[in-house]
């Protein structure tokens, strides 16, 4: 099946995501296909967020060590935004997409922002609200994008990390 394939795996803890990444690495999965997104508990009120555009970023949130590890482990640029509801962080190639889309949604406010960002990542419309709710509930989303064989193999590997949910999405282009 030609097209775009994505697995979205929902995890309830940072430790569970770290275990999932370790399992993917051990299985030989291409970490270039992997991204992580979550809201964090950093409650520092700021006017602006920080974006990681090079190799030097420090994050002061409650899970700073986890995010520093993800930003080192997963290829791609990463960033975080401080919204009215708290920080949204991403590691891996999805962060590049979020950075590119952040300006296009700058006119949106509050609860409109997260669904708009998720829609621009190419997630199916029927699942966007659910993923936004999971993020707002402080769960972590682990994304794997690529060809069907790679994504299917990664999804089976992720099952060993016991995610809350593990869903394959397909966009057929032929």
C-alpha cells in the first residue's frame, strides 16, 4: 500500500516512553522515523517559548532530564511553546513540522491551538480531539512515520512497552 503511514502510540509516563525508545533502538528501528510530543508540568509563566534550533537547549521543566535525553536521542530539531495551558514539547522530526506550523496558527487562542497543530501534522480528523485530550491529560504521544513495513514493525515493538493505545493511520496516495 503506497502512501503515508503513521503509528501514534499513547503512553502514560516519561519512563514508559524511554522504555519504548530503547525497545525501538534494540529492534533496529530507524530513530529518524520517531518523534515524541507531550505537555509538561512547567508552570513558569513566560511571554515566549524557547525553540531548539541548534545543539544547545536547556529546559527547566519538571521532566527536563527526559526532554534533554529525547532531544539528544531523536534526530531533528525540537522546541517548546508556552501556551495558556502549559508547555507543549516535541522531539524528533515532528518538531520541525510544529515549528513550521506555529506561525500559521498564531491567531488562534486557548483550546483551538492544539487541535490545529495536530491537524497540520496530518492526523486523521476523527482522531484529533482524542489526541488533544490525551495531551491535555498529560499523556505522551510517540509517533512513527514511514513506509508500511517499518511502521508496522515499530508498532509491534511498541506493544511490548504497553501503551495506553497504539493506532496505525494510513493515507493512501495511489
